[in-house]
C-alpha cells in the first residue's frame, strides 16, 4: 500500500514538472515571436488549463495551424 501511495506522488510530481516545463517553453517562444498569434493563443489555453483538466485535454482552437 505504501508503494502505491509513493508511486502516485511521484507521478503527480512528474505531471506538474512536465506541465511547468511546457508552460515555460511556450512563454519563451511567445516572447521571442510576439507577432505569432497561434503561439499566444496556445499559451493562453495552457495557462488557463488547471492541472486537474490536463487528464481530459488541453483546449484546442480550430483556427490554430
């Protein structure tokens, strides 16, 4: 039982770490290319997605190329 709880904590930490890395990467790319509307839209979608919603999906825009 303790192994299961520990593995769940590790998985949650990895998910938060990967999400933070993704958000930081998108923020840097959006800052480097301020004219790219697709990057700004994706950054807003990722920033507005909570960690609880990641398991379902990150919101997708139809006009995102």
